[in-house]
């Protein structure tokens, strides 16, 4: 696998697409089903690789990027709970050098040279929760979910020993949400798995999944039977903050009777932080529960508030993951998966092996170059690493254990799904099927994308039904979905009906068919952003689709510009680069795609974009560019302030720029703003806005 620094832009875009798809599937499996699709190491590795590529190619950052997502949507079986304050995730680091850079970035942002106090807290490998207290009474508990909406687990969490149901302390806030981690000890995990195995019940891959599976039960009595524990480490909504630091908060929580981790400590300088990591890393095997790293937080609240947040993570905290653990296992097979864009991805099916407490059964091999470089063959014994700094996790082949009859793996030159030629363009790492929508794998994956939650969100058309309907010729293209009802019914050759009789299918009935039709009909009117996302344009995630909708207003305006190749406005949108723009234009140059769009518009009403948000911010919806050196605050702080007021911060000046904020030693951006007639703000004028 190429170093991220050596990737071409095309290679980078393809790999980012692959990572986004794999991690999205993994999030659903991990957060909703408690049955991991990827091991923790595989997930961390994909996450880190994604960060490395995005850092190298910031203009290729996808709107469905893992760096912009938290968790996964909640399951429909649970009641939903809206978090008053979002439950964010943390950025990961994997080395001391990255730790030093994190500390340095904090100092740069704050313009502080003196040492800063940090808390070092063991990173529990469990399930995040939030419990809400009103007037001392526990009234609601929820999982993190997607960070905004979680699952109601109130009755379940009440069964866990150590969690107060009522707090009498005089200084306990009238309203407070306490947050932490539910976990299962190693001893209880092994006992549960042993018991389940004897009773022919499901066993869990690791303590984290056992804890999540136990807590996320519709029957709280099952949760009660499991020995779960919890620790508190932060807060959400609170009526009154009675502490000025993370350390004071943990002390206060402990006084109120809540469990906190006894290994939490305060570090006054970089050396103490590194020492805390080394000490806990060497001791983790002897702990009664699993931890997978240490969380560092800026201790002082006033500094946390100055630092603020990125898209989905706080600037003032980071998770330092522990190093990899390795094992040797056998490759039983190498299979080729075909994705929505036709990319052929090799996957190694492994003899299941326990690596650091997690069962590893497969690993992504990325592309044919990687297989050739490492000379990986079916039947080989390989070193597998659970890591965040190496991808794929198949590190090397144990050549002395290779069977004499093992043959070199030959990457297919035809698609295993449709038989079409699989070609590899110059400078691309990925081989791609040329079958297009005639390839079942691509067509099916595109249909699944079309009906997915963030697209048309059609209930009743799950992955299995899409596969069945496609295989039987019932649905071949997206517009076929909206003619299902007219094609279902009698066998009258003079009518539109063609005798599908869906109600006669196994597992179906009149009610389920009517529910499906109702769900489809309910989606005949769709927002512009959802429609653009549903089209499945390469690199265009839901957030990018929303940006396009905001900037173009209507689908006709957008499509007209794309057909004409007029991309000036598109390139002026912060977050949309040249590679993404090229893919968007290419989509509208393809006659087949235009035919699908036109057919859809016969059945679907695309609503123009309307911004219903009310705000008094003078920067709301404005595009701002910063240039030069600011004296009263750092560039990072200025950008964060602008974003918090609803502005869009761009890196270059165009005709679509509203304001250019000019500091000292301003360069070409100020000159271009003058040429284009863009309003220039001094630092003082910008400060008056915020």
C-alpha cells in the first residue's frame, strides 16, 4: 500500500470512497447490532488512513467522511432521545509525536507558551451513556446514537449497581446530564460467554460488545441479569456549572456518589503526560476491565471554551490509542467485492483468531498492488495486526509455513459479478468494472443507496428486498420503484398492471404491500439536498448535497450549470474541490444518468431549497475569507468564531465571497478582493461582528 504522501489525487479519491463505505457499514454493525463488521483495529486503521489522506488532499474531504460522523442512527425498536447537548466523539492519536503535536496545537491556538494542565483518563472500552437528573431524580438515560439522537435505556441503566436513582446533595444542580461509559469486566465477560455457549446462545466477541448487547435490551430484566458497571467522566446539559476544571468536576461527581475511574490523574506538563501513558499502557493487561487508550483533556474550563469544537470533536481533548497487538492466522480465501462505483476490492477471509481480546476473521487487502508486494496467497499463514497505524492488517506472510502447492494470486481482469472487463486506469490503484448499471453489484448497491436513510429513506425496501426485486427484474432502476404500485395487481393486458402480485410473495401480505406503497408515495416529494445525494454521484455525500442545495437553490439551476460545465460557483463552495467537481460534471455528461433523472422527475417533485433558519447573526450564510496575520486572536480562533455565527469560511476569494477579513501583511487575497469588489473588513470591524 502506498504511503499517503505518494498517492495521486485519483488514488486518494478512490480510497476515501472505499473507507467511507466500509466505516459506514461498520458503524451500523457496531452501534446498532453489537456485532462488529470490523475489528477495533481494522476500524482504527481505516480511520487513521482516512485522516492521513484528507490531510494530504483537503479538497477531497467527502461529506460522508468518517471524520464528520459520530456513531450511527438509532434502531427503530428503541424510543428516541434527543440530546440537548450533542454527545461528540474524540479524535485519535497513535504516537508520542502526535501527542506532542496535539499539545503544540493547543498552545498555538491559545497563543500560550507556558505549560497547560491536562487530565489523563483511561479510555474505557464500553458503551457511552447519558443520564439526566431533574431535582435530584434520575428521569432519563440514553445511548450516544449518532451524537444528536440516542436510544432510551432508562429502565435498563437503573439495574446497574452504583448508579444513584436519587441524589440529595444540596449543591446537586437542578438539571444535569452526567455522561460516561457502561462496561463489563473481563471476568464477567468470560463467565457470560461460557454460560451462553453451554446454553447454545450467542457468544460475544469482546467485553465491549457484551456490555452493549446487555444494556441495549428491550427487556430490562435481561440487563439486570448481566453484571454491568459504569463510570462517569463528563457532563452534558447542566443548569449551573459549579466547577472550573475537569479535575474539580470529577471530585464533585465522586462526592455526589457516582463512580469515577481511580486511575484518573492530573498532568502538569508534557513529560508527565507521556509518563502516564507509559505507566497505564504497561499495566492495562492487569486491569479488571478493557481499556484501549488514554483520553487527555485540557483541565481548565475557560481554556476549553476558548478552544471550542471542530465538526464532530472538541479541540481540547484527544484519545491516545494503545499500540497494536499481533497474531498469526491462515488465509482461507481471497474474495473480490464489487462496490457501487465498480471498484474491485480484495478481502482476505481469515481463520478466526483472537487478537487482544477481539475475534478477527477478515481483513481488507485494498488492491492488487498490495497483494503482489506482499506476495499474499490463499492458504498462507500471515501476521495480523490490530492497529491504528497500519492498513491493511495483514502485515506479512510467514513464508516458512507456506505450502508448496500455494499458487500466486491472480487478480481478475473481469468483474466476478457480471463478467465485464475490469480495467485499471493509468495512475489509479483500483481496478474497476466497466459494466456500469448492467453490473448487478453496482446496480444493486446504487439502488440500496437510493433508498437509504439520508436519501429517499423508503421504509420496507431493505437490502434483502432490493436484492430480491433486482434479481427478479421487478426493480432495475430507481424510477422503477415509483411504478411498483401501478404494476402490481391483475393480469389485464389492456391495463398498466402486469401481475406482480407482491402480496402473494412469501413473508408478504396485503398489509405489508400497502405499507410499502404508502412509504413510496410518501417520498414522491423530496428536498433538493436529499435528491442530489440519492443520485449516488461519486464523492457527493449528504453534507455536500446540502451545500450544493444551499448554493444553487433548485435542481434545474444546478443541473443546467453542470450540463454546461460551468463550475465556477461550485468550486467556490468551501469543501468542494476539483476532483469532486470533476465527478459531478462527469455524472451530468453521461446520457444514461440524465435519462434516470428525467424518468425520476416524472414521479418525484423536487422541492427548491428554503433556508428556514432564523438568526440575527450578521455573518449568517455569508462566505468569509481570512488573510494576513490577526493580532488579537489566532487565525484558528477567528475561523471558529465565524463558523459559530453561521458563516462559511473559504480558503480562496471568488465572486461569491461576501467578506475578506484582512490582518497585517495581507497578500494576494486582499488584492483579488479589491479587483472583484468584495467588501474588506479590518480586524476591528470583524471583532465588532462577533
